[in-house]
C-alpha cells in the first residue's frame, strides 16, 4: 500500500505494539492511542520505538473526533478483553468497548478514514467448527456472563457493518488465539505465556480439563501481516478470519512447551470446576475456515507452532523468564 497515516488504538498492547512496528517497517506514518488499561491490570509491554503516543481512551468522543481526521486508516484494537476480565467487569467492558468502537466509527465516517476492527473467534461461540465467517453464532444463556465478551464483539461488528452500509470502508478481522512476545497472561487467558513461564520456572504446567480441547494458535507476526493487508479496498465491508489452520490440543501444547524449554516440570490436569467460577463453558474445539481470507488477502499463516513457540521462549529467556 502507499504510505499512509495510520492510527493504532490499543497500540501499547500486545498485538497493537507489533502492528505499529510492522506498519513502520512498511514505511507508514504511525501513531498510537492507548489509555494503559492493560498496564493497570498487569504489565506494560515495551512500546515500539519513538512513536507519537496519545494517552487517552477511545471512549472519549471528543478525543476521537479531534485525532481521527488526521489519519487515513485506524486500526481499532483497543479493548478490555479476556473472557474472565469481562465476566468480572461486564458493565465497564460493554460501555468502554462499545462506546469506544462507536466513537471510532463515527469519527472515521465523518472524515472518510478506513477502519480495521479487531474482533475475535469468540464471536462464533459454541457453534460447530470449522468456523466460516457466515456461520451462525451460538451462545449460552444471557445470565451466563461467560458470553458477554462475544456478545459485545458481535454488537461492535454490527456497528461496523452498519457504518459500512453508510459508506465507511471497514474491515472486521476475527483473530484466533494470537500468541508471541508481549502477550497478556493470566490464570484464565494466555495459555502459552502461562505454560512457558511455568516451564522456565520449573513449576507445574496446569492443563485445565482433560487437555483434549483444541485451538489454532497463531503467531503474532502472522496476525499482524493479515491486519496490515486488510487496508486493501478488496477487504472493505468484509469479515475475515485471521488464524492458523493447524489445530493443537492443550495437552499436546503442554508437552511441546516442556520439550522446547527442556523443562522437568510436571504436566498436571486440573478440573474446570476448580479453575473457573460458575457460568463458565469451555469451547471444545475452535478452528477457522481460512478460505475467504486466503482469497481476499492472499493470506495464510506462515509461522508453525514449534517455530513460534521457540521465538516466544527465547523472548522470555532473554528476560529471565519474566514478561519484560
Ligand atoms: N490476543 C488475542 O489472542 C486476541 C484474540 C481475539 C481478539 N483479540 C482482539 O485484539 C485486540 C488486541 O488484543 P491484545 O491481545 O493486543 O490485547 P492487549 O490487552 O494486550 O491490548 C489492548 C490494548 O488496548 C488498551 N485499551 C483498552 N481499553 C482502551 C480504551 N478504551 N482506549 C484506549 N486504549 C484501551 C489497553 O491498555 C491495551 O494496551 C482486542 O480488541 C482484542 O479483543 C485478541
């Protein structure tokens, strides 16, 4: 793409910081806006280079109206995320994320700026994979807060499509389990960072349930490549999956992390009921149908799990096993 002025919301976060680096490498002008919500919750990833940084929230309508007209593309990644976080802060999550997305879309619509929106494979809920973009969404009962992250992302996707109908160029990307350096971790999210840190520290690798549940872990450089390509007008008004086509069970992942780190940690299965509070439902298998993304963006994930894990382990090792 030609040199563009790019704004990355959530640019101090995991995917946003990698995206900002990649956009700079591609020769674009890049600025980021972030309210450091994630830092308040856990850690702060290293910011890529000397970038213009606007400290503020997407939920601040005046701020969005003021800054977005300065850009050609907004990569809208800012969000309070994670199923567990959103279960414990549902009102805060819905208000901040949905209002933030509405503000970004409205300001972009007025100024004629393209929007690339970060959605999630969570949107598919407990439907039957492979998940294609046109599949039905299947969620549990409203009272089960486990589904609200998916519901909020669905609402935000619907806002994107609505502004798209009015003429805003917008692309929705559904990310599938992205991992790599700077990924967020916690007891309920980020199984890869959790396993790596445990393995490097010689602690038990806790596999929730029997470990047969599968995911398609996608290395961050692949996710970022697809995101940068989504600026292409061919992707306007489209919903596209972004993920690896390779499924791995959580049990097999634990074995692989143990081998790649040379760790003597034990792998221990823990019943779901011990880990999650009421209302949680695990999704047994989740994998994308990548045909549409291949056709429109000519994108397929390139980094295999073993290579991506090795890179991530090196990153942790360089920081003495800490998040950095
Ligand atoms: N990591 C994944 O596997 C994954 C999977 C599916 C979807 N996503 C989506 O991708 C996006 C980025 O996720 P990530 O893993 O990089 O998360 P992250 O928590 O590392 O990054 C999110 C960033 O947004 C910032 N933020 C939160 N609310 C904000 C607000 N209102 N205004 C400004 N900044 C705000 C946070 O401080 C953080 O720096 C999110 O929209 C997320 O829902 C991620």
